[in-house]
C-alpha cells in the first residue's frame, strides 16, 4: 500500500493530483506519492501565512521555542522510521540518514533555545538621559526552497530559525525527496504550531518557484540548490527587492601536503569524495596532492576506493548508495565520459554498476581520475557524484593556487601537520567552510554555514548567523 502525502496549507492537508517519490536503490519501489501543488496553492498559502503572522510574531519567542522543542521531541520519538524514510527516498545509507535526522532534531533544539536569547544591540547613547537599543523583528512571510541531498537537515535549518524569529513560512521541498521535509511539517502540525504558520507545497520547482518569487505577501526567500536555479531566482527576486539568500554548488578541494598524517589523509579524502555518493555540496571533488607523495598517495587512495561497498543503503555494511535519479546518474556518466577524453582512463571506477541488485537502481562506481589540470572541465564544473579529480601540485603555494582556480568557493580541506601552513591556508583559501585534518564535508549546526564566490549569496545559515537573514533590526532612541 503506497501512502499519499498531502500538501499542508493553512493548517489543513490538501489533496490533489500526485507525483511519485521513487527509491533510487530500487526503482520499482515507491517511497510515497506526493500531491503536486499549483501556483494557486502558493497564493492560498501566502494568504494564510500573512494572516497568521500578526499572532505568531506577537507570541513571546520563548513560547515559540517551546513549540520547537516539541517538534524536536516528536522527530526524536520516530527517528528510526524517519531515517528509513530518508534512505528509501534519497538512497544514502541508513547510518547517514540516522545522523541527518539527529542533526534536524539538534537544529530544532538549538533554535528553540534561541527563543530565550534573541539578542539585539544595547549600547550607551552619546546624549544625556537617552537610552538606545535595537531589537530584532521578523520579516513576515518567507519562502524556503530546498534540494534533495539533505532532505531533512536543510529544511530544518531554514524552518527552525525562520519560525523562532516569528516569521511564517511556505516550504517547497525538492521533488526527488519530499518526504523527509514532509515529516518535519507533520511534526510541526502535531506539536500544535498554529494554522498558517507553516505551509508545505510539493511539486515542480519551475512552476511553483515562479509563483513563489512573485507572490505579493512574500518578504524573503531562502534557497539551497544549483547555481542555475539560484541565479534565476536572484534575478527575479531582485526586481522586487526581495531579501534573498542562496546556497549553491561547490568544487571543493582537499589539499594533501607531504607532511600530512598519510593514512588519515587518505581516509578523509575518500570519506569526503564518496560518502553520500559524492552528493554533498561540501564533498571533495578535487584532491590536490604535493608532488613528493603524489604517487604513493594516489596508490593508497585507489586501493581504498576500490574497497568501498556500493549498494542499497538499507543493507548493513553498505558505504555508498545510488545516485538520486536517472538524470543525476546520466550527469555522472557524462562527466566520466568528458574526463576520459580530457585525461585518459580513470584509475578506478568509471562505469554504471550492473548485474544483480545493481540493475534495480542508479548505481555508479566510485571513480578516480589522475592528471587533472585546472583547464579541464572536470576541475571546474560540479558533478555532484562520486567522481574525484586528482591534481598534482609542486608545493604548498602551488596547491593553494590550484585550489583557488575555480569560480566556486563553498568548502575546502587541508591535510598537514605544519601549523604555519594551516594558518596561511586559513587566510588565503577562497571558501566559506574550511577544515583541517578532517573531511571537507561534515558541518555542525551551531556555527555559520555558507560559501563565498559563486557558491553563495547573502547572509550565512545556521548558528547565530541564521537570525541575520530571518530578522530585521528596529533601532530605538528613547529620551527619559
Ligand atoms: P536544484 O535543481 O536547483 O533544485 C533545488 C530546489 O529548487 C528544488 O526544490 C527544485 O524543485 C527547486 N527549483 C527548481 N527550479 C526552480 C525554479 N525555477 N524556481 C524555484 N525553485 C526551483 O538543485 P538540486 O538538484 O535539488 O540539488 C543539487 C544542487 O544543490 C547542487 O548544485 C548542490 O551543490 C546544491 N546544494 C548546495 C548546498 C549548499 O548549502 N551550498 C547544499 C546542498 C545542495 P524540483 O525538485 O521540483 O526541481
Ligand atoms: Mg526519491
């Protein structure tokens, strides 16, 4: 029996024509049917969200926090089911899904607590008997548009700060994996968040995105996804001076220096490049290796990569799941084809996996190309799959130069034991999220998140920085 998941508008579940949410590891299996929202639904949701705003924003923020704590408790009570849902709809391993649901719970608790802080600015005035301060005000109705690769955590890290600040929202999840976001909205409903505060509309991004960015009640839009959609949204939103935040693609480097802890560097690179099938915005897609250890490193990297266990993420022991859908699989294979022409055969991988269970899903071999240089497309364009480019650097300075030779700047990693180089790298690398002796991927919710250059636009997400986007200051000068 396949379940149908309705949209949620003004506190009511709304049915209609549906679309399929398929399991990328077993294409014949449905993770559910979702109602296909329409531009008219966006209009209705915006009306409801605007109507709910005065009361929701007037509620004391700690009281809003209590509701968010309740959402976290509801998610926690069903963690195992939610993790299984996620693996079935997105394909990542069950362990990765559990970790992501846990992160969503933590995000809700973190921002629930923010309700009792909600810090503003308090400074002395220049004038006698004048009291000055600035406090935060919510914006109003905000639109949240999310991708499929973190189908729970990204909706959570937009919803929770938007709500605690007193905004009302319209959430548009990715069509390839809408269920994990739906589960959060279900928890918001069960927690007793008033009608109209949270609205959820699944369906085509092209149709709903246009309606959302144009709906008169909207005050802001937070988007995570591809550069092409982000740039389009930004152009459209700017026409009406909508506040907008964009988190987009990456072409993230890991620099490996000769003085690195060798085995740790191999492990961190493999983890960042291939876990979650390379479908993390912070995944490493270029490993830049210092010349003197290049060949030894590549040998160890390839051996470790060959041993990765690819399969259905529901199965114990599987480390790498499938590509999300047929289109992403084709993109992976297209870039493998391009890279073969640019730099010859890969050192490992390079094919769609076939035979047995592999025929039932979108599985591709973890793939490593060596001899990649910055002029190649594989070094410049985001694949969003398990395809790693190895690049050779003469020394640290050369590695840093190569690392920065891309238009994107989301995440970056360095593997080294030299503290001076660590600090040089921290100063000079063009990325918003930088790691040292850790994988490039794997962020925590209590710190600012976001990139630089063409990867991002607007204030950072998560941690205390998230409130900068979802609130405005009202500044007060008071003579007594
Ligand atoms: P996408 O195709 O850009 O889709 C993202 C969201 O935008 C989906 O909900 C999509 O709906 C919607 N959308 C599509 N066309 C739209 C339009 N014209 N107007 C408004 N919304 C529209 O991206 P994706 O394939 O889901 O995700 C992969 C990309 O996300 C990668 O580039 C990755 O790097 C990036 N990403 C970035 C971060 C970060 O924080 N920087 C995090 C995760 C992922 P449909 O699903 O219905 O098309
Ligand atoms: Mg799916």
